[in-house]
C-alpha cells in the first residue's frame, strides 16, 4: 500500500511538473539516427515543425548521420526550421551502428525528455505527444508497439515477430515490440544505461532491470516510401546473440559462479555417473577399456571441473575489481531531500 501511495505521489508530481513546463513551453529533444535517408528528411523535419507548434514544444532535433554516402548533409543544411528551436547535425566519418548513434544523440540532447525515432517515416512524428503524455503519467520509458507492421512478410515481419517472442520468453519482458524505434525516455535513463553493438533495442529491458517504470502504447506504422531497409538476416542473428548477452548480464553480471557452477556441476555429475556405471561393469568382470563411454565420462569430469574453476576465477575477478575501485554494484535511485521548516 505504501509503495502504491508513493507511486501515485510521484506520478502526480510528474504531471504537475509537466503542466508547468507546458505553460512555459515543454522542452523535448528528438534524436534521429540516419543512414542514407536523405529523401525522407525534409518531410520529417516539416512534420516535426508542425508537432512543435501544435504542442507548444521547445523542440531540439538531433540528427546523427551514421556514415551516410548520400546528400544527407546538404538536405539538413538546406532546411530552415520554423518552430523547431534548433537542429543539431552530427556526422560519423564511417558507419558505427545505431546504438552508437543513439548514444551520441542522447549526449547532445539538451532536454530532460528524449524521444528517439527512425528517419524513414515509417514511424509517425505525430505520435510524439502520446509518448510524452504517457511519460507524464509516471513512466520513465515508453516504447511504441507496431501492432500492424507494414513491412515485407518474410523480410521483416516474421523475423521481428519471432525475435519479439524470444525476448518475451528469455527476458520475461512484457513488451510486445522490442524492435520499435519510436520511444520516449527520461534523461536519467540514458545517463545510467550505456549501449553498444545492437543493444539499443534492449534499453527498456535494461531500464526495467534497474527499477525504471516501463510503458508501451500502440503506434501507427506505415510502409516505407523512400530509401532501402537496413534490416537483414545478419541483423536477426546479431539480435539473437545480443539477446543471450543481455540475459547473461542481467542474471549473472555480479555472480558468474552461479552460472558456471551449475553448468560445470551438471557436466561433472554426468561424468561421475558414467564412471560409476563403468566401474560397476568392471567389477562384474566386463571389459571397459575399449568403451567410448570411458573417454566421454573422463572428458565430462575434466570439463566440469574446468568450468567450475573458470566461474570461481570470474567471481574472484569481480570481487577484486570492486575492492580495488572501492566500488559496489550501483543502485538506480530517486533522491528527494526534505528540509525542516523554519519555525522562527
């Protein structure tokens, strides 16, 4: 009951703060990673301009050019914003990936509320106010859910459905669409969570693991009009490997011995029982020297011991790291200071 009351109080505080900011002009940073999407940028900026004036946002747009080879820079330079306060253009000299682009964009953002979206106009800028309103209701991260995907069936739709199913099962995530690029975050989420590789899609899961409140709303998804999709089979494979990495980091980051100990113990037990079985046969007078099970049992025992020792060494390294740095696993906290009222 106390937890629910505190949550309601925090939510009310967020709404009051949002109302004050709305009267003054709500500051919103929109971070857009782009790779050869020049054909869509003018329309995207124009629609963001309309959102800014309709919602009275003090909007900053951060476009991160992830090594494009088209005329992205020229299109950005030619656009003159009407209601957008500023457009920040960042260009990577080579392609570094979406996670790096989003992280750099978040670093350059000047608002407490950060919205991320793709540049291909499949996600609609007009959905931004709904994301912002959900944040104001008390969420720290809001992810879009593309219930009706307008993508090729075998090229993107089925792989995305399979991947989302794996994420829900492996990470026990309630989100229906982890792949949606349209999301909104409070700034502290990006301050605490750093991503690399293809980890950007897992930010809501990583945030939930640190205690942030996560929400999801259905958003409209339209067919791609310009450019070429960057999604392919290799990205799906990388996503599955990253999924396993996130699972391991969430579950065993500070206790690797729990993982390697169980795995090594299981292998060792298999080898032990194989040895017991062979010993019984030998005592009964059967020859066991040429049986493949003898070699297999010995290998399982040796590998099991090595895996357990590897887990022990990993645990000792983590313990030594925290002692050397006088550090501990950092908690995600919300701090509020209350000063004593002056009665004099």
